[in-house]
DNA sequence: GTGAGTCGATATGTCGACACTTCTGCGTCG
DNA sequence: CGACGCAGAAGTGTCGACATATCGACTCAC
């Protein structure tokens, strides 16, 4: 099991994955799944890393049974790869698959923001503006971690208030799945663009312009893909680890 | 465990769920998950039915371990409900949730057909026409089971050739999830409409008119929801079982 | 050196067992 | 007559064990 972060300082991932996904928290399966999921999405376990149940069992001081169950759940979430009679590993996502996931996310995000715009109440919009104001001050302060956390909070806010709980679950799961790429943008250069994108999207929400909202969030999602793509190929060229 | 079909003859479900979903077929988990999934999607196990692991273990002549793992997989697929320390049950889907699932499916189907139209080769279109021709003759013969199977085959064909394997998996899983509603249209009255819809969609594909294709498949998906909705409320009024 | 074969060491899939919780049918009390 | 409580039955979560399969370092032929 590898415990080396190996992430460049400036390239901070935007995903602090919420783990309510794993209900049954009082059960060992839930806790183990949550912790391993965190290890993966936060980069302590890199794609391909060994996840054999014996080692995990000794790490968690349990038997192998709940470990196996947790790994099966994570496999369904796309974080882990399991082949019969072979040791489970952290999932490895190809460039082609990243593109697929982003395309789908763009579509789902578009539908999500449309539903939000259709259903949002005045209080929702006020709350949205409050989060956006926070994002604005953090951008001015160039406070990377807070900025990223708030950006995620804003997106999660939209997802949570879109009025479709199945979509909410699906989008959260999708976001987590994509986070195994371990690639985020170089935020220090992107504060203003990111902030501006979100400002414009918020305006579209305020004005109940769902067509514009869909267009904006779609392009924002695809821009995320663009950055990851660049970074991925850059790594490949400089001979960095996969 | 209830083994009573209790489905009206004319209301045939359109979903013969493909079970390649459950890889690891040489393992007990895979076989058990596949068989229980069939039991649920084909109506032998109705929503709310008891799925306690002891009974299933004796039915499959195994220990409870692979049973528990299979049920956890099916829970992730949305076919089974598991609460901590309670007996697993076949998932019960509310009307509101059905609407949510259909909305999402409509969006995903729209994206799927757009990708198909963008990527389809000449051979793909010919193959599509072959399936459509089969559908046409079966409609003329009023052969309900074959007609439904072919309609499903046509839809699966589009899904399989849309060029996005993640979307393919997601849509198949989504379809299976929705099939626990155990509600299908009264096909005998709908042959011509269903056939016509698919013919028009195929024409849109042939003419590479993705906007039209998206519009058609979206409305088709929502029409499916409409029928289920009617049927569900009709059942409720006549006091039939949920 | 490079590749196939070999043989412990190590992991996996499945099992039966155990403590503890939930379920269920029955008798009691208001 | 219905709500409540209780004890036995039944089910769940977790464990340690075992047969079997994979892994990996080593050997040996080429």
C-alpha cells in the first residue's frame, strides 16, 4: 500500500468528497469504505495501488469480511477495480474514459442547473448569493484552499437544491468517481476566470434564464476537462508517473 | 419470499435485463446477484419482498457470505434496500422517484442518441434498419413478446453504438433500476404508436438530424413515464397492491 | 542476459460459528 | 378490546479457518 501523496503544491484538487454516500456508518463496512474512499480521492492512494484485504484488515483491526464488502461498494462507485481472484487495486482511469465521464457530467450538470433555475425559491437564490459573496472575497484574498472549498460548496448547493434527489446522488457519485484522476487545475492562475464563470452562472439563475445557465455550466464542465487533458499530456511528456 | 407473479397478461414489461452487468460470473456473488436481479426485474420478487440472507443461502446452497455481497451490489444498483441490522428487501420506488428516474433517463437518452447520430457509420445505420424491419414485421403480426424484445434490442443497439461505454453502462443500470416498478404499457393498443416513434427516430438517425433525434427520444421516454403514471394511479384507485 | 518453469509465501473465496439485535407471537394489564 | 411487554425464534454483522489460486523470487536452459 503506497502512502505517498506526490501531488504538486499548486495543483489542488477541487473535490473534498462528501461521504454521506456511505450510509450504514455504524457498521464497519461504512466506515472502512468511507476511509478508503477518502484515501483515494485525496490522493493518498494512487491509481493502481494495492488494496489487498489482508493488509487492510490489519490496518483497520477487523477481519477481512467487512473489508471485502467495502471494496465491492467502492468498485461500484468506480474507485476500485476488482478482478476475480486477483488483488483489488485503486481504479486506473484512461484519458478516453475521463472524456466520457466529463461528457456525461456536462449533460447531467446542464439538466441539474435547469431544474434548479426552474424550482429555485427566493430564499434559495439569496443563499446562493451568500455563498457567491464568500467566493468573491476568497478570490480577492487569493486563499486557494478556502476558495476551492467554497467553489465546491456552491456547486453542491446547486446540486442539492435542484429538486431531484436521484440526480443529486448520481452527480455526487460521478464527481467522486472522476476525482481518482487526481488532477486539478492550477488555481492560482485561474481565480478570476473561475469566479467570473460562477458569477455569470449565478446571474443566469437569478434571471431564470435556464438556456443560458445550461450553456454556461456545460462549457464550465468541459473547460475542466480541457485543463485535465492538458495536464495529463504534460505529465506524460515530462515522464512523470501515470 | 414471495413467488407470485401477479402481473396482468397484457401489461408486459419491456425489460429483459441483460446481466453481463454482473461480472465475476465464475464467482458465487456474480451468479447470485444475477439470479436475484432477474427475479426482481422479471416480477417474481415484488417490491418489499423479504430477502433475508439465511433463506437465500439455503436456496442457493451456499453460506451467507456471498449472499450478503450480492445483495450489497444489488443495493448499489437500486434493486434492493438495506438498512443496518434489518432484513434486506426488494426496493420500493415511489411515484416521485419514478418521475426523477425518468427525467434523468430522458436526458441521458437524448445525449446517447446525439452521440449515436454523430458517430454512427453506414454499417451501423444498416444494422439499425435491419432491426427496425424486424420490429415492423412483428408489429404487423401483433406478436407482443417478440415485438417487445426487438424494441429493447433496437434501443440497446443505439446505446451500445453511441461510442461512450460509461454512458452505456449507466443507461443499462438505469433501465434495470426502473424495471422494479414492474409496470409496462398495454402494448396491444400501442403497437402502431411505438413502431411509428421508432421509425421516426431511425429516420432522424439516417438524416443525421441530432436535434430531431434528441427531441424524439426525449418525448418517447417521457411518454413511457406518462403511461406508467396512469397505470400506477389506476391501480391505486382500484385498490390493487402497490 | 532473457525467458520458461518451479516452489514457498501470500491472498482470495467461501464456510460455519458466535454474540448481539430485531422480529414475532402470546399473555398481561389497563 | 387494544396497547404494552416479554421471551423464544430468527436474522445480522463479524470473526477465524480452510482449500485453492495467484504472486514472486529463484533456478536453470538457451
